[in-house]
C-alpha cells in the first residue's frame, strides 16, 4: 500500500490534470458532451498503457543500455526538477494556458496526440515510472505500483470530465495557481530523486571497494 501512495504522490504532480483541463477544453472545442467523454476515456487508457509498459519494460531498457539505478534516479530527478521549475517560473507568465490557434483543433481524434502523449504521459511521467522500477522487489510491489498508476488515471479522467466546471470555478488564474503548487511539489520530488541517486552512488559496494583498494595501494598496511 505504501508503494501505491508513493506512486500517486510521484506521478500526480508531474501529470498535473489541472493544467491539462484547459488544454482538453481547447482541443475539443465544438465537440459534443459524448465526444468529449469518449476522448477523455481513450486518452486515459492510452496514458495507462504507456506508463504500465514503461514500468514493466523498465528493467529491460536499463539492462539493454547499461543504466544503473542511481544514474537513472539522478537523470530522472534533474528532468523532473527542471519541469517543476518551469512550472513555477514559466518563460511567459502572461501567456494563456492554451493557444486557441493550435492546428490540432481541426482534428477529431485527439486522444493519443496530444492528450495522452505528450500531455499526460510525457517524458517526465515516463522517467518517474522508470525510476519506480528501482522499488520493485517482488510481483506484489509491481502490482501495488500499477494500482497507483490506475488511481492516477482515474483522477485524471475525473478532472477531464469535470473540466468545464473546473475552469468556470477556478478561472484561468486559479488553474495557474494550482499549476505552480504542482510545480513546487514536482521540484521537491526531483531534488529528492537526485539526493537518493547520489546516496546510491556513494554507498555502492563497487565505489567503496574501489576507494579501499586505492587507499591500500597508497598506504599499504
């Protein structure tokens, strides 16, 4: 159960369904209520498939490219912290959350691109999911993380379904405030990933063994 909660806490800020709400409204402009519900459902299904596949295939990817868990944590932490910082301090704070002139507005099926990818299951959320593979010790751990991913998906689905009311209640300034809060949480998570990675490198048996061998060569007993 702790892994499920940790997964939700790690993924929810980076996916940030509050910032996805106005984008969803913009790219589904002119859609009927049923069409919007269908697009939101398909987008969340695609998102779940991408993240769960990243989780299950994460270890294979790491072994194939020769990646270490501490290195993955540090790299993912830098990326996540960068995303959080950009959410806190956007390049153009006065710009609207969505661009009404997006070409995607003329498309009818927007569930996979740009909703599922890269809006919901982008590089940041995939990096976090890959980092969660380091916590998997058994099949139950994998199941708990998947439950957490599904819980995040349900949260995203509910947010998109009520996005019209959400924008009406909070307004654009309110959604920007929620985005900044999510950005701060994301920045903290990214820094913690980096700290955990550095601790993992510093406490690795290979590093400790190398240090001891070097000391022994310089100052033999």
